[in-house]
C-alpha cells in the first residue's frame, strides 16, 4: 500500500484491562528513540469491553485499517470471560487469521540483577506454529453404545505446508540471531555456541502427525545445505523438553514446536524469568507483524497504575526488529535490561514499589 509519508504506521490496539496502560507506555518509548524513525500511530478498537459496548469484539474497520494502512501493530491484552458469552470470540485469534500471522515468536532471556542472583542464564527463542494442531477446534462428543457414557474426540491437523514455513522461519531466525550477536554482543545475551534449532515433537507416540512435523522441519535444513550448514539441528520429545528446559535452560537457542506444545513450553519458559510482566511476543507472518505482551488483561491490577510495562516495551522492540529496524530494537532491549539489572525501579510483580510510569521514565533515561 502507499503511505503519504515516510513514517512507519503502527496500529495500536490496547484492548482491555492493563492493555490500556502498557500500550501507551510502549508508545512513549518508541517516540523517544534517539534518532528514531518517524512513527504514525493509529488507535484502533477491539476487545471484550468493546464487545460489551457495541456487540462486536473486532470491528471490520480495525481489520481493514491494519491490512490497508499499517506496517505493523501492537496489541495489548484481551479479557477472556470465564464462561461462554454468546456471540463473543477472541479478537486476537481472529486477527492472527485475518493477517495470516502464522508464527508466535517468544524470546525468553534472563537478566542478571542483584535481586535475582540465582537466575539461570537463558537466551532462547520459542517459535510456536500458530494456525493448526489441536487449535483447529474440531471436536465432537459421542455416546459409547456399550457403556452409555460419553466419549469426546478432537482432530489434530499437521500440514506439510505449515510445518515447512514454520521450519524455515526457525532456521532463518537462528541465522539472524547469530548475526545480531556478532554485530553487537549484548551483555544480556548468553547463547555462546553455533546457532541451533531444536525441534519439539512427540513422534514416538504420534508418529503420523508429529512424525510429519519432525520430517518436514528436518527437510528444511537438508533442502538448503549451503544456507543452513552453520545451523545445528537437534530434537526433543516434548516431555523431555520441559524437563530439560527447567534443569538446563541455557541449552536452548531457537526452539520450534507445533501449536499446543509451543503454548505449553512458552508459558513454562516465562516462569523461568520471573514475571509474566516482562515476556514479550510477536505474531509474525510473511507481510505483517504484531507485537503482543504475553500476559493477559490482569483485571486484578488494572487501573491501579502498577502494571509492568516491560513486556509491552519489549514487544514494541520485537516489532521494530521484525520490520528491519534492528539497531533501534537493540537500543530498547538494552534500556529495559539496564532498568532490570539496576533493580531500583521495579513494579510490584518483580518485588518493587514503583509504578508503570516510574518504569517508563527509567527506561527513557537509559535510552
Ligand atoms: P486474562 O483472562 O486476561 O488472561 P488473568 O486473570 O489470567 O487475565 P493475566 O493477565 O494472565 O491475568 O495475569 C496473571 C497474573 O499475573 C495476574 O495476577 C496479574 O496481575 C499478573 N500480571 C500479568 N501481567 C502483569 C504485568 N504486566 N504487570 C504486573 N503483573 C502482571
Ligand atoms: Mg491469563
């Protein structure tokens, strides 16, 4: 699409709860980047609160604006009602579909600080396939004629197409990470070996579905030996992956997994770095990226001004990184890491007494 100016146009979708606090925080950091690009922010509606007001969780205008006018987006968080609400479905799931954001990318990096002396050094990137697996939601329930009791089934879809593109993303990102480490050895980046892709699966039990995932991702490396010869490849059964991730998280670089396993290991990995409030993610497709903090809308602390903005700020960094503005992304990560390492300005989830605004100010000072 054609934009009238050279500005980077970013759709901001704070949505619900603390999304309304952390997205403006991330916006302030983007606007303060030294010699940063010119941004054009577009504020867009979506979410459960929007649904309650208007009857729609994701207005068509939001989708159209993102598709036709924006280079990328930053999503806050959406409340998920604990009971089924007629007519409501998650706008984030719909957005991923509309924009074909087929990968959920989640860096999990530890920061050493006085307040976390025992934290393991980890620096991994989890790449979760985002379009299929059990999430195709094809479930049915039957009655067993013998016992008269219910039996529930779910279909699981693994395609060669989706496995191939997620595999290619994993190998390409392993190379990109390596390049970044060479360019600017961050004090906070711990991975010190050749780039490595770990394939997570359970093909000893699910030999057809997980077998196809494993074979297809492996074939990506073999299909382009020249490009990927420098990237090591190994694999973990998902149960052993969880075990090893908790015992020696420093053993992983890029980890690629089908949707459900990816979901589980990403949340597990988040637990290793202290708080949901610091873990960012990006929803990535071939032509669009949407940054999104991993946490939810946190209704228990919403409106109090104490939400940790770091996950959202890092998500904005990921957005820039994936749009090719690497130096600015690294500047954001460095500033955030300095605040964490210093540990004097932290929100309550990290054991501090500071507010969202205090943390933003501290990040801006380090920028
Ligand atoms: P949702 O249904 O939107 O996911 P939730 O109740 O599951 O809401 P989460 O946002 O997933 O809440 O958060 C789980 C816990 O972690 C909550 O106690 C919340 O306060 C805390 N938390 C999450 N994000 C942050 C943050 N950015 N800063 C501080 N605490 C957070
Ligand atoms: Mg939650």
